[in-house]
């Protein structure tokens, strides 16, 4: 496989990576190819696109020819790895500058720096030269002038004469023993920085049974009785030992947390046989034939010292750092996957929704939102004390006055009791003639959002507690539009997110949000500034410019008008245009709204306000001179403007028209064209890539209101609930996946406590072709065991309900 990848390299004559004058002895494409198991030429193409300023969503959808149809998830992985390599290049440059400034740079050190592919390797090399750090034993020996003797010992051991190097009165050279010790330190340093030697020890460790072990710390053992409740969750790691090749990411993060809390003691155990084999290799590698006995002994002691003092600790640090980095990446990947599924939950359209933010003493906050998310009513009711009966009538009046039959209950404090209240009154018919159903909604981050500047700007006159209820209602109506207002890390759909690098998690989650918003697409004439910020190619400033242009000039008529917006250059247009939709209905509704506002302004009271209101909005010069103000039906599709000419050629070939986009007539004509010509043939004829041709074919056939979120499961509405005490082993239930982890999936089965399907109970043949479960999936499960005292429910997956 790797040989094929090397042969596939299309970038002939690539130069090693450079960073401000420091040329690295590796190529980024080759390193990414080896690390991520992708072809060299594909890695080089992705690097080129990223360097050009292309975003992951744009590359994933519109540059498939260059990436061999690489999915967005894999592209994000490549992007993250490439950013790491750029960080290594920058760090290498800094290391070289600092060491050269001290006048201590050597050819061997420079070569080692240029070979480094990780920050950890560079830190190891630079540690002795950090300002304020204690000089290493080898550095002290070099300062004594013993380096020529050490180099001579390795190349011509028969010339080594320690007695001749003795200098009475000079510490470190007062005897031949001190000279031997200093020479050993220099040789040990040379050995520990030798590429062949380090590659060998890494290979030996990889082949050996290196283990991660954890035990109960001494401080924990002393305080075990007092701290029993605080430490019991780490009991499974009190006597833990596992080969590093088999350890799970969540175990690494749990052990790291236990160690940071001083509950666990952790170590990496490298077997003794690795040391034995390594010393035998070094004896052959470093001791010349026919070396005098004394010289050979000095070298061998140096090798043993190098292993125990330098190489073994380095390998241990490497394994701990590598295990942690891998675990963090996996945790971020799980979080990203869960966030993606949450953001892509289908919107619940056409319903008036009552959002409920549950609470005890301060009551349950209510907010009724219209079918379009407008706030119709807010209130506070007390459902969990002696006022419950009276408040039930009050809730009924609210539901009846707004003809609201859908209730969204936040899953925070008092959720279970609030759910029981609505379930009871639905069963008793309190809300008749309304057919009320309810749904449990993830409210993570709602309280943080409610006091944010974004919420204050959107709902300035509303109490923060009531804003949370509004957010819960809107999350059900359109999860994507509402959740983009919240920092992704505050949406609780991950494990150990507080134990991993915040910058790594933010980059991963921001990438997922950008991908989801872009692939769903935005209607440029009605979407919010918050949503636009998350679109591929845009940022806060560009989104603000777009909204300002829209407010000053009215609706966008076509995608080409995006070029008229100040601050949106050709590259920005290229990256965002394909994800922006121009919907004629939105244009008409915006125009109608504008007309109404002007009519209202003409009735304003006399004075300055009336004068200001009566003045029509000034249109920009660019808007006045806009040459093309005609609608283009292709602007309603996923087809990128750069491919419009190809799309029109294809339409002409099948005798289709733009008026037929998304209709059955178009689908019939396209399918008829594919009978005699496959996609590859059409792509060759129209001189475009096969993926681009397929995208055009899909874009012409898809209904104009097509939404990729329709492919996912809709929220689970309920009318009643079951108690945990009612569950019995063997009971079959349906539920909704709420979270996915490395060890299994948590499922809401309607009892107030999520059950766990352990990964061993998720058989691939029951996933109906999917790779894994994800938040939002509807499943049928069997109860395996119930432990009410610990609040645990064990489940087995029976089937994924499509």
C-alpha cells in the first residue's frame, strides 16, 4: 500500500519544507501520507488547496477531483495534521535561532532539528539550551574540552588516553576516572541523538509489550475512608495494566484525570528485554572491532547511561504524550460526530411550540414561539408545589390561546418532574381539545447563551431566564439556526471535553459547525448575521458587510451580486457562493416587508423622527449600476457558479430548461440521458471532472427546497413516560440516542435516565449499513439489567429504526 502511495506522487521535484530559512529534511505531503494513510499526490493536492485559502466544506464539495472524493471529516483530519507540521516548522526555526544566538549550534544538532516531525522531539533537543535551564552533563563536559576525546573514542578507540587529559586542580579533570565520566556523558548525548539508534529503540519498543500501568496513589490510600465517595469512580484503575497498543482513548483520559487529581500513580513500563536487545544493538553499532578493553568499557557504560538517563525517559514521555494526543483527538472526533448529528437534526416546521425551561423554587420558564420562531408569549409557572393544579389550568389557557400542541422540555434540573406533569395532564385530558405531545430537548448552553451579548441584542427586553425558554423552543423548530448562536464546546454532547486541549477542541468543533451550515446552505435574504458568520469563506466582519448591504439595497437577486459587497473579494466569493441560496419567495417577502415598513413610516408623528423615517434608504453606487439584476434559477441549487456554463450545456443536451429545475420533468430527462451515457462519459464530453458532473446532475434533479437534514431522524414526541422501577430485564423499548462515546451509546428510553448500550452489544449487522450510531438515531433496544441504586441501565441494540 505504502509503495503504491509513493509511486502515486504527482508532485515531482518537491523541495523539503522550509520555515524562515530552516529547511526541514522532510516533505509535508510525505509525512501526512505516512501518518494518515493517504496517497502522496492527494496529500500534496490538499496542502495546495489549503495554502490557497480554500475551506474544508468547499474542498469537500467542489474539489473532489483533487482529493479523490475525500470526505469532510477526513479533510479536517488532514488540515489539523498539516497545521501541526507548520507548527513544527515554526518551532524548528525558533530553536535554530536561539541556539545559534548562544553560539552552540553543531552540525549534529542542526540535522536532528531538521529531521524532527513533532513538537516533542524539538522540545527534547532544545531543553539543554533554554535560557535559565541547567547545563546538561554533556554540555558541562564539553565546556571542559573533552569533546575531541569523546569523538576520538568512537572513531579511533585505540588512541584514547584518559591519563593524558588529567588536569590536577580542575574539577571534572582531576583524575582519569573523572575524564572517563565526562567522556561518557558526551558519548551518551551523541548516542541519544543518533537517528539510527533512536529509530531502532522505537522499533524495539513498538515490537515489545510496552504497557501503561496505574495504581492507587499513596495519598489516596491514606485518605481512602474519608474520600471513598470522591474516588470510587477510579476504582477500576487502582490496579490497571494494559499494552499501549490496546488501550482505549477514554481509558487514557480517565487515567490522566485521576493522576491530575492525585488519586492515581501512573507509569509506562518498558520490558527489560527491550533494554537487553537495545544494548546488544548498541554494542555492535558503537564499539569498533578490536577496541581496547578500557575504551570498549567506557563506550558501553556510556550506552547504558544513555538508555537509563536519556533514552528511556524520552520514550516514556513520548508514549505519554502520544497516548494523550491520540486520546484527545479521538475525544474531539467523538464530540465532533455527536455535534454534527445534533446540528443536522431535521427542523420541526409548521408548529407553534411551547418551550419549557424546568425549575423548582424559581418556577418553570415558558415561551411560546410561532411557526417562524417569533416570540408570542412568555411566562413563569410553578408546577412542583401546591400550586400545580391551578397552574395546570394556566398552562392550558396558554396552549389554547395560541393553538399550541407541541411542548419542548429542556433536559436540565427538574426535567423529570416537569415531564411527569405534562404526561399526567395529557393522560387525564386536561389540555383537550388539543392533542398535545412533548419532546425532551438538549438545553446545554442555553443558560450561557441567555446572558450573552447575542441574546441581549436579539431579545433586549426579555429576562435572561425567559430567553432560555425561547432558545429551547427554537432548538426544536430549527436546531441548526439556534445552536450556531452558542459556543460549540458548551453543547454537552462529548466526553472528557474539559480534559483535552481547548484550542484543538475549538478548531474541531468550529470546523463541524462550518461544515453543517455550509452543506445545509443559507437563504441569503432571510438568514441571520450569526448564521452567516459560520458559512464557509465568511467571518464576523464579512457577514456584517453582507447584512449591511442587504439592509441598504434590499434583497439579493442573484449570486453575482455578492461581488458588489465591499470586502468580499474573488476568493471569498469562490468559497461561499455555492452554499448561498437565492430564493424568489424570500425576495418577494422581503420586498413586501419593506413596502409595509415604508407605509408605516409615512404615518409617523411629525418631527425629526418622521423625517428620518420617511427618507428612503440610500442605495449604494454599486447597486445602482448593477448590470445583471435578473433571477438565475441555478442560484437555488448546490451547483457552484463556476460550473454554470457546464450545467447549461448539459441542459441544452437533454433539451431541458431552467424552469424545470427540481421537477419530475427534469428528473425524467436526466435519467433518460444517463441510459446511454454514464456520468464519466458525460464528464469527458463536457470537459469537467466526474464528481463535478455528478454534482450538476444531482443539483438539477433535487427539489428546490431540498434539505440534507431530512435524511436524519426527527425528534421523538411522547405523551407519557415510564418509571425506571417499571423496567425489567428482557423488556423491549424504543428510544433515541443522546450521546456516543468510545465505550458505547447512551439512549433516552423515556425513564428520566439514559441507558447505555455497551459497544460489545452493538452488532454491525443491526446498524443497517451505517458505520456507527449517532445522536438522534431512533433505536429498538432490549433491557439487560437495571440498577436503580446506581442509576444504571444496561441495554442491547436490537435494530436501528429507519
